[in-house]
């Protein structure tokens, strides 16, 4: 089994110094037009300084209408490239690999935020979203690819496609949210075709060394059986470099009764992954948990909340194994000392039990 401090290489791109990756974390710190702010720059480069082998940005939206959060980082216009160039350089200069997460919220947004009716693969009464036309789906694919091209221009080593948590790509994948009758709906193959076309487009338009990853969350919106089939296909084709399984809790069992009796994670770690690297995220909080999950046939691990609490979790881990992270709820002062701005703290207050008085 590889150790957390062993370097790792993806199929493409430079070697990564260790197997600690910073999870994509929405932080609402950017400017209203999606342009990078000093706060977002400081928050992410501090994690690169703190020893993460790979630093991933928050979900970054590829169309204006795809914005899901106020203060979200954008990549839907060339105007974003200048700020993103500074960000990629800042991460890379610390010896960390920079990956930008490409995102579209689809119907998981508010008309008030985007100033128009949200869009989705199919119309949805509950949210008021309207169905995308066929031409708009083609444009959506193109805008994801264009986002990757901009990320490469800005100097990022690669991108991750946000196919998790019920956002646009996930809305296409799921039969619950996709009842289209064209080539993008119906069979699982058709529902997944938006994702595969985006990957093909990026491979055509970006350089040979450009890293592409995919994030999936395997249950809830998408059925577990289909998530496993999708993971298999993504790994067998080797067009992507890594698969990032967002499990919310790496120790949990599946929700679907028929699959219980083993961890959700194990359905993915036991698949033949060829040369695609597999990582997991979800409630990895202590050095002991880091070591335990590295024994589970994963190539790398991702820290989300633990990395908000300690920007230098990896450095502390390597220096002192008995490092004991602080526990939630934590004070605003602690968060500020870890490079979390007031805007981000306000967002974190919507996560139960995270911030104390
Ligand atoms: C504040 C916050 C913001 C998040 N933003 C994103 C995001 O932008 N994109 C994404 O794919 N996941 C996002 N997630 C999920 C995390 O990447 C991660 O998978 C999840 O928090 C579980 O890992 P953890 O227990 O180490 O935090 C977010 C989670 C939190 C707590």
C-alpha cells in the first residue's frame, strides 16, 4: 500500500509530492462578477504553503447562469483569466499541483442570484427550472471545455469536472432529473454522454500533459449501481487521470439496502482502475484516520473540513504524528487565524456545528 508521504504521478502532468489533496471548498469569497479576490487567493495559497500536494479550487462556474453561490469564483469569461493566472502561479510556486474545479449549478441555484430562470436537463416544477434546448446542451458542453481551456491558459495543471452533489452534470446523469427524449436522455449511456463529450472536448483542445479528473457522489441523486458502472467506464477508458469519490463519510455503508454489509467506498476501491488514480473524501479528520484510509487501496485522500481547521494539516502530520486537530465547533478567531475571511465564516455558519460562539 502506498504511504501518504509517497509522491504520486497521474497519467498526465507533473509528479505530486505527497497524497494529501485539498478538497474543493466553496467559500463565497470572490467578487460578485466571479473575479478572484485577495481573500480567496490568500485562503488557497495558504493551503499550498501548508503542505498539500494538490490544491483544488472551489466549484468554479462555467456559465453565468451556472452560478450556485454568491461570491463564487467564475471561469465563464476571459475577464477571469488574469485573477486565475495569479492564483495558479501562487499555488504552483509553493510546489503544489493546481487543479480548478469546473462547475455548473443547473437547477440548484436561485433565480434571484442569477437574474434569470435556472436551467436543467428537464423542466422542474419544484424549483421552477426550465429544460435546456438541444442547442443549449451543445453550448453547455462547449462552455465546460472552454472553461478547461481558460484554466490551462491561466497556468493550472488541470481541472476536475464536478459531477457530484446534484449539480448540472449529476442532473444529466440521474434518471430522476433527466427525462429528455433526445440523445442526452433515456438510457444511462445517453445520460452520461454530456460528461463523456466534455472529457473528449478537453482532450482535443488542451495539451497532452493537462490533468483531468472527475468527481462523483455515488448515491442519492444517482443510483449506486449506475455510479459503479460509470466509475468503471471512466477508469477503463483512461481518458481521465483521477476519479474523486465524494462519499461525505468514508466509513459509511451504502444507503441502498441491497448493497449494505460493506463500506460504500469499497465498491470503488475494488474496481480495476488501470492507470487512473482513485481518491476519496468524507470525514477524514485525524492523523489516525488518514493512515487508516490509506490502507484501503486508495491512491490519495482529500481533506475538506479538516483543512479549513488547519491550513497546514499535512506539514503538521509529517512533523509530528501525534498532532491532534482542534474539534468543532471552533471560534471565529481560530478560523481567521487559519486564513478564513469573514465572508467564508458566514458561509460556514450554515454548516451545523462548525463555528462556535
Ligand atoms: C464549506 C464547504 C464547501 C464545499 N464546497 C464544495 C465544492 O465547491 N465542490 C465540491 O465538489 N464539494 C464541496 N464540498 C464538499 C467537500 O469537497 C468534501 O467532499 C466534503 O466536505 C467531505 O469532506 P470533509 O469531511 O473532509 O469535509 C464542500 C464542503 C464544505 C464543508
